[in-house]
C-alpha cells in the first residue's frame, strides 16, 4: 500500500492509533537526537571508562530506536 494511502487510512482510523503513532514518531526523533549526542560525546572522550559508557549508551539507544521503529511499522500494517 502506498505511503499516502496508509496515512489517509490512519487519519480516518482510530484516533488512539493515530495518537500512538504520533507519540512513537516523536520518540523516534528524540532517540535520534540522543544517539547523535552520544556519538558526539564518544568522539570527544579520552578516558577509557567514559568511552565504554558511551558505547553502552549508543547500543542501548540503538536498541530503543529499533524497537520504536518496529512498533511504528506494526501500527501501520494494522491499518
């Protein structure tokens, strides 16, 4: 189904689904920002413990991003 049709279906569908979709997209955007900030910190870190903490943070944020993206796709496939 083309993207424009999916969006139309979502708009006419259940308002709670559209609200959930908006929340998920907002969380995706926020998570992308956090990933970029973590990479910035990683690139500027020189202490090995701090570098390790940024590696864990980046991996954690990527896992969260993948989860949110999967939820958006699941929500769009329902409609």
